[in-house]
C-alpha cells in the first residue's frame, strides 16, 4: 500500500490549501483536459491515461481514458508516490516487481496495472497537486521522446490550471466591481480642458499604482508613456473640438508608478457639463490577457509540434467533410501531400484513403458515432481496416475516429488516428506459421513415436503372457521394467502433446456454465472417486463465465486429478471445490487433504516436468500443473496455490470474462 503521508513535515497543509484554491476537485469534465489525456494515451500508446489530483483521502480524476472509476483511495494511488518526486518522471516498468506496488489491489486485481509513468503537476509556487500519468496492463518502458512529450503535456495541464484559475478569479473580480462601478474592471479617469485629472476610481490604483486621491490635479500624461503622449494629446484635442468621431477602444500603453509600461485598452468619451468639456478615459489592463494569448499561442505551437511529429497519422475534418488537418505521418503513410487533401470535400485523391477521408466521415456519420460513444465509455473505439495509398498499394491500419464536440455538445468535427500495423500483421502471419509447424510436430510425435512404443509394449506383454514360464526371474524383471518405462514414455509424450496443443490452439470463446462443467469432470472420474472413498464437498452456484471452455475444462480436470493423486493415502480422502463471482469473472478453488508441499516451491510446481516427490511414490510426469498454468494463462487469468506440508493443498484460479468482441470473432 502507498503511504498517504506528505513528502516533508508541514508541506502537506499548504499543498492542500493550494489545491483547494484552484477549485478543481469534483468539477465537470472539460474538453481541454480530455484532449491532453487523449494525446498522452496516443503518444505513449497506453490504454489508460489520467489527470489526477490528490487530496487528503483520495486521488480524483479530472480527465481519464481507459478507467471507469472517478476516484480511488489515496493509499493505493501510484500518483501519491509521483507527487513526492516533483522534479522527475516516476516510471514503474513492472509493478509486480516493485516492492512499493506489488501488493497494491490495482495490481493484484482489476485493472491489473503493470506499468506506470507519471509526471507531477507542479504549480508555479512549487506545490505538486497531482499527476498526468499513463498506465498499461503489461510491463513496458517509454522511450525518451514519449517521456519528454508526457512531461511537456504535464506542464500544459498546469498552464490550463493557471488559466482556469485566472479566468475564475477575473470573473469574481468583475462581479465585485460591477456593484461599485458601471465600468467593471476599468480604471475610470476624467480630465478637464487642461488635461488635468479631476476624477479617478479605485481601479486606477490597481492599474497605475497611484492612489486615486494622489491623482487628483495631476496631468493625464502622468499615466502615459512619453512616446505616446503627443499622439494621445492630439486625439483628445480633436475629440474636444468635435472634428473627430468618438474613437473606439484602442490598444494603448499605460505608465505605472514604478516606471514600467502596461498593455492597456483605452476608450475615450466626451462629456459636456456646466459649459465645461470633460474627457473620460476608460482604461483596461490587458497585460494578463496578452500573457494568456502568448501562452495559448505557445500551447498551440506545442500541440501542432506534437501532431506534426506524431508517429501515427492524424486527420481532422469539419462536420461538413472538409479536411482541416493532414499531418506529416498521414502524408507519409498514404502518399498524399497536405495540399492535395486539406480544404477539399470528397476530392478524388481522398477517396482511396477509405474511412480516414473526411469526405467518408461526412457521408457516413453514423459509422463514426460509435467511436465517439466509446470515448464516453473510456476511450475511442478502434477497428482494423485496409487503406489504399496513392500508388494503389494497400496497407493494414488500426483506425480510431472520434466525433469532436464543444462544451455545449455541438459537433465541431472529427479526429481520425491511424497506425500502420503492417509489421504486426507480418508477425501474426509468422506466428500462425510457427503454430502450424507446432501442430505438424505434434502430429509427427503422435504417429511416429507412439506407434513404435505400442509395438514395444505389445511384444513385451506377449512375452510375459506366452513365455513367462520359460523366462528367468531377471528376464521377467527386465520385461516388467520395459513395460513400465514405455508406459511412462507414452504418458510423457501425451502430456507433451497436450502442452503443445494448448500453445498452438486458438481459444474459442463462449458462455460456460460452471456447475455443468464441474459435474461432467466429476462424472468422468466417478469410478476413481468411489474406489478411493473420496468425500466430496462441492459448492458451485449457477455461475456463467464467458471464456474458452476446453481450456477451463483442461485446467480443472488436471487440478482435480492432482488432488485425487496426492490425497489417496488420507483417511478418508477429501476433495473440496468452490466457485464464486469475482470482478469481471469468477474465482474457482480445488482443495484436498493430501500430502501438501512447502510454499517455497510454489513457483517451481508450475514448471514443466518439475516434481517434488519421487516417481516411484506417485505416478506422473510432472506436466500436469504446467498444463494448468498454460491453460489459465490463455484464459487471461491467473493461478496460485496455498499449502502446508502434510495438511493438503488448495489451488485457486481466477478466470476473467473474455471481451464480447473476442467471443464474436
């Protein structure tokens, strides 16, 4: 479990105060954060990406892909470790091998996290509020470019937080000043015909640094940088004389009390009162807005650089089907230049790009609403398809298309991502060829090795039956050893064949009713159960699991045979079988009261041909539990055992539901 204590004494209260100050916890999803986790998942090629914030008791997800829950307890959060090293990316290549996380329920049970990489979200004042992280269910590493990109996106999350807080603070400020002055956040400065200040509101001090009372009677030039004074004086004279139209608000510069210049937006209004002509300047400090614009431009530049340098093809289109973006990877993948595609609707050059073309997106919108729905469920859905390049060649791609929407739910376009899976397809073809070779080998072993063995056993048994009286004691002993050895070798070959079939066989998924499966296995062994006088204790409720039936049958059969073999000396032998529903599947146990084993040999017993007892005491080849482990692995589950020598053993297998699309295929 992760420790929930702060990194250093006294730092946690101020960190939590800072977190609360951003008013981000338990807020609704925002597209800007969702876009960042989408980019992080795609760049790092990870099924799970999160923007998380850590408070006293939990980590809460502002944006997430690949994870259903909105929050988890802090004491099991990987991110609780990441915020303690805010200056470095926390990478966990394999959580099962990391003492900090090996017992974490996020690792030992669903979602079975194995890999983690997270960068701390550090505010300008040094508080680590949470992380931007990616996770995977297999051990792996990020390359240097992915690490750099993840850290860059983390900085953008902090920028979004700052912008979000700035906008919120600005709104609060505006609301307060609206009650005081009609010109909400503006400095209102009124000057007479001599350009001397006769009125200034409180906002003038926040912009220019002068107290309103100190400004009364001072020339307006006090608030204008020298290089703009002449131009601004001429504008005021023209407005007073009526020779110029009342100007619109214009971007100007103000002069602060400390001598610095300020980016401002100034509106000038003429007011005639008591035969006096006054001018009212409404001045707004836009330096913050300019700073935001600069940061937004920098963010847009970064996002564009990510798109331009992404390894996958990224194509964006408007709702009307106009291609708006065709990144360099797309140009390399499909052979079209951006000029041939961008800005066009159903151009001939795009027709060959199949479903990635913006024209196809526009003409078949229902087909691309499915990925958008998938996005709401945790990530855009993907499908494999073949795309035609400009030169007519075909390439297999993994395609994901998402409908883009604004904050009001209105569709603003589509985003398509395609990854060239040619190498993966070649690897799959090679694997199929290897599996075919393995099946051929199994056939050869079955027919070319077992036939001679049957001949040897037959001749030996013939000698024992018909010529036993003419054989000496030594000869009879040798024949018995030959028969025993050939039978053992025959069983060894059979176990090897079972193991090789498991490796080569493609699982066929379906709905398996556990009570019926267990009843069939026990019925096949009814004679052995009765002969040994086994006391059965079976509790398997009406569970149905979506899995590979033959693999589960093989695993349970071997476990039950194993229990019968090693408990036959018990008085009486007992066999207990239990099944219960578990997260996304079921948990099955097979226990006996046999000889048991020392737990230090736990991993060894699942190895091929590993035995803890002598063959003369207990028959077998040592392949039974290895076949169990291989079958359970192909089911996507896990197996483990608990035992005390002389007190029996219990084996547990956890079988997940295989995805519906796997079963359908």
